[in-house]
C-alpha cells in the first residue's frame, strides 16, 4: 500500500507541475496579448488626436474671430449693446419670476 501512496503522490506532483507550466504559459500569452492591445489602442488614440487637432485649431480660430467681431460691433454700437443686454436680463428675470410661481409645495425633510 505504501508503494501505491507514493505512486499517487508522484502522479499528483507531476500533474501539479504540468498545471504550473500551463498556467505560466497562459500568463505569458495573456501578457503578450495585453501589450499588443495596449500599443494598438495607443496608436489609434494618437491617430484620432492627430486628425482632430487641425479641426480643433480651426474651431478655436473661428471662435476668436467671432468674438472679436462681436466685441467690435459692441464697441461701434454701445447703445444697441446696452439695450440688447438689458432686454436679455429682463427676459431672464421674467422667466425666473414665472417659473418661481409654478413651484411645487415644499417637501418637508421629516416626511
């Protein structure tokens, strides 16, 4: 019976060694695939950034030009600018007043 126990232990040890080798091989495979995926995603992100950069620069330039044009128009027509801003403020105040009148009844925290 002692030989049988030793045989079983030897067999189990072989199986454990084989499993350890398989786990090691799988870890290396996963690591290689992870690195490959990382570099692929990094390259894609770089290409997207490079493609978007000129468009973003163009948009910023357009926004600056529009801002400068609006500022120039405001400087040339200060009365119209003041009237437009006062009108926008009055509309905002009126909207706030009307919305505040349609509030729901207060909800008490103890309910």
